[in-house]
């Protein structure tokens, strides 16, 4: 059953679910700090490319260090090789933490006003002070701003998972 979109006043949960492509069950899971299987799969597939490119960079830097090591005779060459090895270690640490975040994503929240921001090449919505990425297809259908306060659920990379109206106190 399609939800009839609210064209006057602040959007309700049904409007937001239709606009941003999540289900009420996914919203309930996000409230509990969990991701649905579909959200977990989306996060994984959008992030795996970054991990593969990082791993390629790690391997290429390792090959460079191995290639340069035998020829490092002078002091400045040894220092440059040490810098390369240090960067290799730093890249390895970053890759480890990035892999942990991809395989065990955490749900975070932000509360504030809702507005469309970004541009066609980088579509996103602003909730409070956070820019959350969405698809261009969804972005182009949004109004510039919406009245009221909203609570958005997102994961690393500021990827929007779900959003709901925040009750006014």
C-alpha cells in the first residue's frame, strides 16, 4: 500500500519513509541502534570499494618500500625509506579501523532541522549540523527546507539510514 504524501505542514514518518526509502521496521531497528539486513548490505557494498582501493594502496606502498630498501645507502635515502615505512604502518592502522567500521557499522543519531543541501554531484540533507548523504534521485524531489525538528539515524560516512519527526517538548 502506498502512503499518500503530505503536501502541507511538516512531514510525518510515512512521508519521510517514502521520500528516503526506508521501512517502519528499519526505523524501529535504527532506534534500537541496529541496522536491518538491507541497510547492512547497502553499507557493505558502498564501502567495500574504499577498502579495496585502500588495500591496493597498501600493497603498492609495500612493493615500493621493498624495491627501494636494497638501494638505500645514503642517510637521506634511509630517512625517506623510514618515512615510507612509517606511512605504510599508518595506512595499515587506518585500514584496520576502516574494515572494523565496515563489518560492524554503528548507528548514530543527530537531531535538528531538515533541509536539502549539497549539489547534484554530492546530494545530501542537513539535519542539525550534520550533512547526510542520500541518492540524487531522492535529493532532487525534496523541498529546500521542512518545518519542525527531526531525528536522523546514520552510520559512518554520514550515510542516512532513516529519519523521523522529533516531538517538540
